[in-house]
C-alpha cells in the first residue's frame, strides 16, 4: 500500500471513529446556542498558557486575535492597509517619525486606564527581553516615547529603515497592562515562560472556562470599544479542541461549528449535500491566497547538509499531486520561489529566473543530480549513499497530527523521496510538540509556514527575512522565532535592509530577485503549496451575515481586521 492510499485509509477510519464515538461539541456545553458563536481551527492540543509572550499561546491570546489582548492596529487583508483597534490614527511627520494616537476611553478589563505609558512599556520590553518574538523591534526603531496620555511617537531607525516591517509590529505587538507586567518584567523568570491562566487585556472578551476539550470566552460588557465599534453580537465564544481536521470538519458540517479555519477537502461537496456552508468565494479557488507552507530542512544533518541532495529532493517532490490532492485544487503547483506568483506579490515574481534557476517535479533529474553532481551510488536497499559513506536517510519528516492537508502533503514528500532513493519516513506530533521542536531545530524535515510569511504590511519581505536572515537567531537547541533552519549567508542582511528601505518598486523587485536567487542556490526550505492566509468557511445554521467577497465588510476570519465580523453577524431568525 503506497503512502497516499495509507493516508486516505487512515482518514476514513478516523472519520468513522469520530462519527460513531465523539459526542457533538455543543452537547457538552451548557451555553445558550443562540448567544454562542462556535469557532474552530485555532487551538489544537490542550491549552498551555494565555501568556501572549509565550511561544506556544492558547487561543485567543496569541496570533492576531483581538479578543483578550489588542494591538494598536489590525492588518486589513482586503486592502493591505491598517484598521484602527487601540490606535485611532497613524501619521508620519517625516520619513523616520511615526505618531500614533490612541482611541478615547481605552482601559483594561480590570478597569485600569490603558494609556500611552502602557504602549511604551509593551514595546520597550523588546529592549531587555530577547526571548520575545518581537525582540528584533529595536533593529527597526531607535525609540518609542509617550508625548502625552494618548499620543506615542516612534523613531524609525534611518540605518535600517523598514516601514512595512514597522507597521507589521503595530499589528502584532499586544498592549499589556504595565501595572501587572512590570513586576514580571523585573523578575528572574523569562517573560515567555510566565504562566498565565487569568489574562487581563483590553479586548471585548474574557476567559470564562478552559480545559482539554474547549476554551470559552464571555463578552465583557464593560469593553471600552463599545463606544467605537458597538456591542459584539455573541455573548459567548466557544472553541472546541478537536483532535483532527476530520473531527472538526464533521462538527462543522453538522452545524456544531459556525466559523472555522480548518482545511476541508472538496468543500463544495459539503454545500452540495445541503449543509448551509459557504466560503469567501462561491467558486474555485474558494479562498484568497496568502501564504506558503514549506518543507523546512535541517541542513546540519548529514546528507541534508549537501546542497545537491537538497536540490535532488526539490526535483523529487510531486507538486502537481500535492496541489490536486492535499489542497483539493485550492492551489496551483508550487514553484521555486519565496514569492507568491499572484495577487499583490506578483509584481516581484521573476518567472524567467524561477524557470532558469529553479526546479520542478522531475524524478529522473533528481536521480541524475544525486549520481552525477553529488557522486552518490545506490545501495542494495535502493537508497543512495554519498562518496563519504553517508546514507541518505532515514530522515523523519514531521507534520502536525490531525492537520490533514499538511499530513497528506508530507506523506507525498516522503513517498516522492523514497521513489528517487532518499529514505524519508513520517511522524505526526501534536501541535505544541512540533512547535517546540521546530523552534529548537530538533528536526530533519518538517512542514510549516513562516511566521511573517503570510499576508501583512511587510509581504514578501517578511518571508525572505524569516527564511534567510540569521541576525538574532540563536543556535540549535535554543528557541528561534524565525529561520528555523538556521540558514546563513553573508550577502543576505544587506540585501534585506536595502529591500526594506527602498520605495522604488523596480529597485525593490530587483533586490527580491537577488534574494530569491540566493535562496535557490542554497534551498534551506522548499515551497510545497500555496494556501489561504487562513482557511475561512462558515455554516449558517445558527448565525448569519458573515462577510464574503460579495459583502466584504470584514476580512475573512475572526482575527486581524476580521474581528469586525463579530459586530456584523446575527443569530438566525432575528
């Protein structure tokens, strides 16, 4: 039985187990259904901590969610701009000075006022705490100052000017209450390791209940933003914690989940069956493209440290099959570039260079590279051995347990590698485990998107930075928030800085092209497919009025600027 057939058989069995043995999520809930919005796809595995500075954060304290902790602004996926959240406005008084004005009346959930000093405190944490995901902030700014209670000035670093990345920080850094976090910041425990079960933020919901099966949020009717945004429609938000996409998708089809970001194969069939299921678009590709899941390669592992082996692996992978099966044709076959060849990034995509320097699915070329370029010979077991005696494998390729699209893709990667003589097997840790191993470099191969690799004010610069920049990246064994392969190239930092500072589209395109060439010469990671920024589907059994391409009042998903959908939906029948 080949790997793909084995995967689908496992999926069918899992679905039957779910159908026969798992109680519907809402049957476990005492919450009034007409007041409860059920969300799925953001929390996999038991809750760990609501500390927003931890590397593995429980929903909704992490990501771009604005429910407990809020950012100054939210990235608008639809127009590429910044939507107000805590910040009312952003103005540039000159090319290196940005001024943010806070909304009126901002306060935390415990009643304490949220003012400019809290903003400065939250950003200043990056100066002395290198365990934070935004510890590189002060590479891009030289200072942050409270001009008064409602106004904050950011001084951008003229030697490393990067407005796109600076604006990305504005959408990613949560504003913390200084009166709670100052003591923690002065303590001996790294901020990313602080345990937090009762988070206090400024958002419209508080944590009501959590356990291994769910997280429940309750609306804070003292939310400062009600004067600006109104009252969120749901009284409660419930996020069931499913074990797999199959389990989540069955609950979604039944109407037990209202809005989800899980991968659903052939979602049109769910709608054809009569379920009131919809996506952003009513026809293929159904979703907006926005990110790239990559095969990350640990280039310190013997064999994988040989660029010819990595190039052979790149030629071995069956990208068309991944697009057709793992992605249900929601994606075109992946190409040899860190740039998405459509949408806003298309202007930077150098198709001629990709064709000349890149790769495509070609197993014969993969074998030629191994034999002629790498000098490998095939052993009696069908696996190649390098001239120094290094056998190509066994290597382990990891994907998160239950993420069926990524599981299918990594199974196809392993199958493709085996077919050309590289020994790759698969492993499926739960999300918290794989994140820890990813950050510490404890892997051979794994599938994951890049943290800054999705749609953002900094795209595609953020993807190049996360893939290639070794500045601020610790050695293997320590937590890295980007460049998990620990790739290093002396030309990259200057090119990245020049691309960030450039305001000339033609110059920027040329710089990205040079970076893309360096990437293709070294191949520290391989694009496997194109994927929406997040999957977005909704079921109108209990709630209606979700944003769509025909009614784009909010971005697709309840995070980023999509939090506005909480003010636009209504219970069915009202």
